[in-house]
C-alpha cells in the first residue's frame, strides 16, 4: 500500500466497519479504491494474526471455570465451548496465505459484534453456522 494516498487510508480507517460489512456481504473488494485498500489491510498478516488470537482468546474465556467480573462483553460460553474445535480451526486457517478478504471481514464482524452469536446466548447452531460460513468464505 506504499502508493496509496494518506487521505484514502484515513477514509478507509474511518469507514472500516462499513467497508468490512460490504466485503462480508459479498461486494467486490476491488470495485472501489476504498474497498481495495480495506481488502489489502484485511489480508495483512498482522491483522489475520490478531483475529486468530481473538478467536483463541474467546475459546479460552469460554473454558474458564470461574466467571471473571468485568465490564467486558462475555462470550456465550456454552456455544463457544461446543464450537471450540471449529473456532480453533478457523484461527489456524487465518494463517494461510491464500485466504480471501470476505472471510477475514466476516471474522472481524464475528469478533466485534457484541450482539452476534459469539457473545449472545442462543442456539449453538447459530455460532456453528456463522463459523462454517466464514470458513467457506476464506
């Protein structure tokens, strides 16, 4: 991204959530300059490593026997424990160099949406379906 203007990179950072949603919904990452820059950011090893670490941390948090008091949003323990093998496989797959931006955007949304299946107690199948969709999109 060496030749990308500072203004464009700033706009992409300000609109990262919207751009991630567009890419996750299947919009062509290369159709606009902003999406192309965001796709490149999503593909960076540092970003993929951070998302993989977030998935692993969610599994560790769910497996803790003691409930830690904090203001942080807690993972849906039962669903995360049930889907732990798939979540850990997803974390490992994020390290593959051939991953696609849509799967990374979906992973970011899964980790950041406090109302999503990773955090809200609901049917375990909701989280399993989300993880399966992400893995297919990678």
